C-alpha cells in the first residue's frame, strides 16, 4: 500500500522508543534503569480515583459532549481564574485526549501549508512533527545553555517573517526544566503583540516549580497578548494522570469551534469517567502536590550535583518540570572500552543502554545533540543506581 506523503515527514516518538526498548530489556531479565519516561512515579490520588470508580458504578459510560462536559469546563474556568487570574467563557474551552492531542488539534485547526511556526530548541520532541503533519514549516531557534535554555525577545523578533503564524512557548520546559520569569514573558509578549502573531503556551508543568519560583502564564499580561494566546494545559503531570488522557485549550472562540469540529470527526468526546475524575482533580484537595514537589526537588538537586561532578559533563539546575538536560559534549571524541568513539548524543545513548543498562533519551531528539534528557520522576533508589552507572560509563571512556 502506498502511504500518504505526510507520514514520511515524521518519526516515532524517541522518548517512547527508548522507554519501550528499556521495557523489552527488563522483560528479558536485564536490570535496566530507565530515565526516559516523562511521567510521575506517584499514583493518581485516591480521591480522584474514587470519583472515577463511582462514575463507572453509576453507569456514566456513554457519550458526553465533544468539547468536555459543562462541569469539567466550569472546573477549568475556575482553575484558570484561581491560579492564573485569567477569565474565560465556556465557548473558549475545549477538552481533548491529553495535552498532546490538544496541540495536535490546534495545529490542524490553525496551521497549514505556507505557515511558519517558531519553536525554540531544545524542544519537546512532538512539536516539530505536529507542525509537519499540519503541512506547516517548523522554524527552529536555539535557546542556548548559557542563556538558561531560554530564547530572548531579540531572537524571537529576528525569526519572525511574513509567513510566521505562531510561536511555541513551553514553560517550564521539557526537556530542560527552564522556566521564564514574569519580566521575560512580558518582553516576549511585547514582540508577539507588536509583530501580530500568536503564541501556543504549553503550561503542562505549571505546578512543578522549585526554589520559590512564581509561575506566570504569558496570557496574563494584558488583553492584547491574551487574545493571541492559545493556552494548553492538562492533568497528566501535576495530578499523575498520564494514562487518563485529559488535556485542554483556552483560546479564541473561533479556534475552539474549529477544534470542536475536528474532534467531533476524530475522537469525539473525552472519556466519560475520566471527565468526572478530572472535575474532582481540579476542584478537590491540592495539598498532595506540596509533598510531591518537595520530593521532586530532592531528586533534582541530587541528580544535578552528581552529573556536574562527572568529568566532561555540565548540567544546569532546572527551575521546573522533572527533567535534567546535561551537556555531555565534553566526552565526545572519547572511546568506549569496546573501541567505539562517541561523536554524538545518539551514540552516547546507545552506549549507556547497551553497555551500562541505563536508558536516557538522546538530546538530538530535542534539537540539541550535545545533551541527554534524564527524567527524575522515579525513586531516589533508582536514580542513585542509574547515576552510579552513568558515572562509571563516563569514567571508563578513554
């Protein structure tokens, strides 16, 4: 069968590929430490699961409204007002099957051939492929490590052309953990408004921030930037609900209507009992996050300190999310004990997995070949074991 041309433009998710390979090795009895998966190791809180169970017992298993139930929309609107000081109407909200699906629907509804979408690198692996599937062109700008993996207003301004449709902003970031301050967001917002483009603000790691950092949404800085902002969020990371697949968009009414039409012809509604559980997640107790963030912070400091102590490795302390993005370029050009000379992140990732049973995602998948992405959404015991192995792998290079 001849496949559609668009399928040749994209690759499978490398994070899922690494995770699946690690799982296969584990199934073969190999003791693999997997730093690949981007999901919390905590269980979904019991009060959220209880609501889902009750919904099932009550027979809440039928079709629901395509853009999410009125109750879930109301809970999202209340959350955005409470946490972000943003006011939206139900017509501005659509719920989809995870934040990834939300972004995919945005792309299908808003972007097309001839459009340019600006993406800072390092970037979440799916951004460029989602752009390509919409027929648009990803334009990559480098967010340098010396700038904390954050782009400057001057970089953004210089990248904008008459074809530019949107700028993708992810703060806190996957893979770097970088987070933009209020002043930095204001400066970016000024460029976006002046050049009259839109911004897709992926805020999925909003709750996972450290050192007293104060999260802000770029939509907060006035009506002009708000009307140009496509705000994306979800429940996967903050509530450890990765498998529940609930994400949402707050945006211009016309865009939401178009996304609703697309969703009605693809997946239809969010899963009924997950919808109910998500209302509880947003409206219910939030205190558990304090303990979770404190534990993530403990792991964050440990893994960063250990990596920076390794010869040829440099790692910034992330401001948010649950990833570190260490620069391993200082070991490139060195030889493994088997005689293989490492020249890039893919070769280093293969060496770590094949010879030291550690799964990390090569930085080239995120647009930075100098780095590896390691998730610390795992137990401290596993982190210690995995970092010990990485240290041994680095020290064995000649």
